[in-house]
DNA sequence: GAAATCTATTTGGTTAACCAATTATTGAAA
DNA sequence: TTTCAATAATTGGTTAACCAAATAGATTTC
């Protein structure tokens, strides 16, 4: 059993090795959907890594829906055949850390859609929460304070009102990373904040009167600067 | 320390309780970005749960970019203020399991975009892989075999060619769930598979000649049935 | 009094032992 | 031979002890 001290990168690489070996094992043994993997202890011995490394690798493949662990029973291949299993594991292994441009591009895509959907589906309660977030943002900006957080919450309130839990989750995943990177790259401009109040209000109004196309249009204008950063550079 | 046997649901609920208490603690102590949380052992004692429960809750908040654990040092509040922290934690607590409709809606959104982007950005290698996936699919279908996996890999190859790692990741997350649910709801039709070959080929051709608008259009046609399922029901 | 060195404590992470549920095996009964 | 209860072995999950790095505190040195 490998017993070294590993830093963060080495740990990631080791996990990738283990995932590769799990893939090869599934191929070699021709495991079909529902078949059982060898026990964690056996894998740990076979791959010469600690059991917790095996567990973490399994949990990652479980996150992507490829494996399913059942307590006191075993780890099973999900309802996905050998071909798809191979393709997906290879994709997962190759996945790079998301770059800022990719995050922004995805954010814009999601937000144009959530704005449209929110206009169609928003409840009265949704509307109240969006308006509350809008007011908090406006107050902070007019007081000359930093309002990045309130900005974020306005957009998340719209995502919630979209009634699409998947998009809502995705927005929650990428938004903090965007904020962190914003600070890093200084993409945002203080002077823009005042203008953004009006843009937010227009988006809100469009959602209020349930004009989906207008909501999308106003959101697009709101992202104009970001959009250019993404596509013209 | 609470020492009961918990089933899966109770475990989720317990974790939500812990996350709520972490939120309250951050509020009560007015922890700002960069501030240190009490140690896992102290939280474990304070909240009367085992340390691993604390660790799992922290890991979840770390996944959403709200906390950052540093070995031998402590767990720190990420670069996000109290207001955003509260809003995001509340959103995370309220997040429902994604329903099928929400998954499909998001998949269509992502795929129309990845098709467009792939047409613009695909390399020759991307193109080869997409074509290989296309051929595998066509072969299987003409042989009368089930080709769900090959179908999946064709779409994932396009996602990879889009050059957007975030969208690629999101596609990898939702695709297996979609497949599983497809089988459950019997949305897919065997007879459609033959027609889908031609649709796939048209999408491929559009990406090949780098006609972004056409690629999106062909992808939209490909999703026509799914689209109707989503919006007209 | 300040700087530097040593020591003790605290930290998140890791691991080996443990747990209860499950599964496999055994063997007795019919 | 078949059935079924009893038992042993195996399983993923959990936990308490342990680890090395980081930090804080005490002590020494100048």
C-alpha cells in the first residue's frame, strides 16, 4: 500500500490513476449495468492504494452517475453500458479546470434562459423576493458601497423564479467562482454600478409583466460588456 | 454526541441542520471573508454531531465555493460577504432534487449552445471524434441494436468540441440522469432511432462546414419531440 | 526590549479498527 | 434431494485514534 505524503496535485493525479484502473477493470471483466464491482478492500489491495483513495474515486464516479454504492452490499455499475461508461470516464479524466471565459459564457447562457423562464413562471412570492433583492442592491449602490453580493442575490433570485432546479443548481455552482474571478481580473467597473441599477429594474419590470422576450433582451443588454469580453477577445 | 443509526433521508436532513447552524454561527459571530471558523472538533461538540457529519457539511459548502479548508490550519469563509453567504446557503438548503423536465429543459439549452460553439471552434481532431461517434451510432441502429450509449457519446463529443469546459462538465452531470429517466418514462421511441441517424449526420455536417446557425437549427430539429414534451405539457 | 529558538498545542487530514446489515455457507431436518 | 434455519464471512459506512504541518506560547539569547 502506497504510504507517502501527498500534496493536492498528487492527490488528484492518484485519483485519476485509480479511476483509470476502475475503467480498465470494468472493461477487462466486461461488467454490465447492475454488475458488482470488487469490494473496496480488494480494490485497495489490487491497486495498491489506501481504501479511502478508492472510496473517493468511487464517490466521484457516483457523482457522475456511473456507479452506485449500496451499504453492506457493494458498489454496482449504474444503468449504463460498457461503451458509454468508457466514453464518460475518459471525458471525466480529461476535464480541465473551468477557465473564466468558459464560466462567463455559461453564465450568460443560463441567465438569458432563466430570465425568460422567470418571466413566464414567476409566482407573486418570487416577484417579491426579486424586488427585495433589487432594492437592497439599489440602496447599497446609491450609498456608494460595494454591492457585489446584492448583485449576485438579484440574479440568483431570478434563477430561483425560473422554476428550473437544474439551472438553479448550476447558477449556484458557477456564481461564486465568477465573483472571485471578477475581483481577480478587475472586469467590473465601479462606475457601471449606477447604470446597472436601471438595468436591473428593467429586467425586473419585464419579469413582472411576464414579457419573456423583453426579460431576455434586457438581461442581454445587462451582460453586454461581459458578452463582448467573451466573444470579441 | 448523537449516536443513532441514520438512513439516507435522515442523514440529508441532519446535514441540512448542520449547514443551518453554520450559517447562524457565521451571522452571530459576524464572520467576514477570510475569517476562520471554529475547528471541526469544536463544531462537532457545539452542534452535538459527529465530526464526520461536520466535515461533510463543510465539504458541501466548499463545493459551492462558500468555505475553504486549509490543512493543519482551519476552515475559512470564502471571499463572499455575510449577505451573499446567507442568500446562497438558503438557496442551497432549499434546492430540490432535479425533476426530469428541468433536466431535459437544461439539456436542450446546453446542446443548442454547444452545437453552435462546436461549429465555430471544433478542431480537426474534434471532428474526427464526432464522426467516429456518429458512425458507431449508425452501425448499431442499422443492425437493429440498442444505441442509447452511442447516441449519448455523439452528443458528448459535440460538447467536448464546444471548447467550453463548464458546459462540458454540466453535460456530463445531467446526461446519465437523463438516460436513466428515459428508460423509466419510455420517452424514446425505437422507430425514431433510424430517423435520428439522418439528424445526427446533418448536425455533424453543419459542424464540419462550420455553419454555427445551421448546427443549432439541426440540433433544435433533433430535439423537437423532447422540446414539445417540455413546453407543451 | 527585541529577535530567535524551542516546545506544546491545535489544526484538517488519514487510517485502522469497528459496526450493523447483508450475503454466503453450512448442515440439520424433512 | 430439497428446504430452511443457524452461523460465518463480507460489505460499505462510521468512528476514534493517530499524523504531520501549522500555529501559539514560552524560553533563551543578544
